[in-house]
């Protein structure tokens, strides 16, 4: 059965990457499988039941956890920000930054890269993000990209940097529903928007670190 989506023009590439299809007759995006609507939750037009509430993410025993998020106003080409919360046995650190002319996907990738870079010593790290672009890219798509020598892939330099950091740390990437009450995800979102505001007012923000 078809589930219709309300996808803003600026987010059509994200919807397509997640498997949504375009109906020329209706001029609207849709998906056919009701089994997993979670990746499309923000685009549901009200005709389909909302996905079930997300359980709190299971935390790894290693104690190294990252929550990261990106934001962009006027995507693509507007000011954007990234934010990350890094939790280790030694404590919690917040990171954020931004750029005056960017995209949401670039900020999502940058958030994960900068969080893993901040951890100087290699470790097992669980990276939680509400970006299906990042999770599917790292868990599914990247192997095909490498085989095809990155042909037609956007943000190649960021993907390559993230892969390198993930391998250095033995990082795993897990999806968490955005704006669903998970404290780490909510805080990363707030930091990303803080970075966006700094970038909007003053230009590029390379990265701000706060210890908690």
C-alpha cells in the first residue's frame, strides 16, 4: 500500500536515498512498504499511522558513546552547524561548530568526524545519529562506493575522513529517532543549532569544546 510523503524540495535527495519514489501524476513522494516508516517519519502527511515510540538506545559496555547531529538553514547553501556529545568513562564533552554556506548532510558527517577525532586514543565507540544518510552510508553504501571508485558520490572527502576515523576507533553507527526525547540526541541537536547561529553571525566556526 502506498504511503504519501510531504517532502520539501530541499530534502528530495535524502528521501530518494532512503528509498522514496516520485509520482509524476500526483507530484508527490511516496513509499510502498508500511513495515518500516521510521526513516520517513518527518515527511509523513498524516494519512499513515505514526511509527511506534522509539525505545531508549542500548548503550555499549565500552563506555565510549557519541551522539551527533547536523543542521542547516536554507538547505542546501545556507548557514549550518554540527554538534556532538562525547561520553567516556572520564566524563562528558560537548563539541560544536558551523559553516556559513553548507548542506545538512555535510554537517551530519562533520559532526561524526569531529567527535571521533576528538578521541585521541583508539577505542570501541558507538555513534548514535538521527541521520539515515550517515548510518546507511557507513553500514551499507560505502562498500559499493569504494568498489566504484566513489563515482557520482557527493561529499567524498567527508565520507573518506569518517571511514578513516571509524576504522581507527572500531566505531559502530546506530540510528536513533530524532526529537524523541533521547537526552544525548536532543543535546546534540541543540549544539548543532548553536553552531549554526555562530556561523550565521560570524562565519565559520572551527570547533568549540566544552567539558562537563
